[in-house]
């Protein structure tokens, strides 16, 4: 036998290569199992029944300890989304799209979909609410070089005025503006609503600086989901607020649902 040979024509180099093949296949199998901790096993989108039981690729349940004493979470847990949605299929076939049957802005589908996240606020490393208004963020101010939107009018996609920016909500960990707090003009008793900063465009016109929001009309600001605590926002509330504006990108006006050509 030659140098490095184990037996016959099998040598150390071949054994190393075969060992690598086995290791790599096991690694791919492990990774494919781990990325199926949520959302699996798949189910038939018409009947709701499991389309198959992928036992080989669904991992065993694992329990995760959540930060800041928020308990534990187990995945996979076999739970299904039992929320009721006001939607209907455009055809009975599998894979057919669904359309809202009620208020599309609040239907929770399409661009307005939202996840059932925990109804607790995101926290900083020290355990403080992460996203808060400036009035509750001690030591935070808006730099004089930046635009201070407080006092600016808010204009919807229809060109009408919705209200005025009354406060700015900041992210204490990322040190940036997350939301604008808007006091509505026509419905003052309905309270203030949050406007995600990513949906804002600062513009000037007729000598006035204003905040333009392409996502929704001025009247639709009254339908923005509210937050329970005036000085903090939870994961679930963020989901619903952002989803409302996201839904407006398609459902705010009927023409947005029509083809361009």
C-alpha cells in the first residue's frame, strides 16, 4: 500500500473528503430544521389541514427565555392564527388571492397585515421603554441642525390638512425619531395619533413647512389605531399602527387598486 493508505485503494485523503460530505449534509439538514421553527408544518390554504407532515425537517420544540423577565416562548408550538379576518377569496382554488370585505385599512391583510406580537413595550438594555415621546425622554432634544417638525401641519395624500405635529417620539437606543404625534383638527376629541417617521416627507409650499403623508388621506387619520399609554407604545400597537399606513398605500383611494396600464 502507498503512503497514507488505510486499506486497499482507500486513503486518508478520501476518508477526509467523505467525512466532509457527511458533515456538510448534516449541517444543511440542521439549518433547514432550525429555519422551520415558526410557520411550519404547512397547511392547505383552502381547508386548513396540514398538507403533509414533514417530520424529518421540523425540529423538536425548544424553549427560549425572553429578555427583561417577559417569560418564555416555545417554538414550534403547534399554535395557529385564530384571528377572524373580514376577507373573501376571489376564487375557490388553492393559491387564489383574498380581498378585504370590510374596511380594507383595518382588514389586516395584504400591505396592511400585522403580526400578533406581545402587547408589551420594547425596552432598552437598562429596562426602560425604548420608544417614548420627547416629554418622557430625559436628556433628549432635537439638534438645531435638524428639522423640528413640532408645530408643522400634516397633509394627507388628498392635499387636505389632517392636523398638527404636537410631539416627537424618539428611540432611546437608536437615537432617532420613530414617530410623530399628530393632534387632529376635525376630530379633537378622538385623541392624538402616531405617524411613523418613515411615512413622512418634509415639504415647503406657500412659505410654510409641512409634513406630507402619501399613504393615507386627511380624513383617514381618524382611523389610526390608538396606543393605550400616552407615553409608550407596545410591540403589538406598533404593528397595528404601521400596518394601517401600509394598508393605505394600496387601499387609501380606489384608484390605487387599479392597474397602471
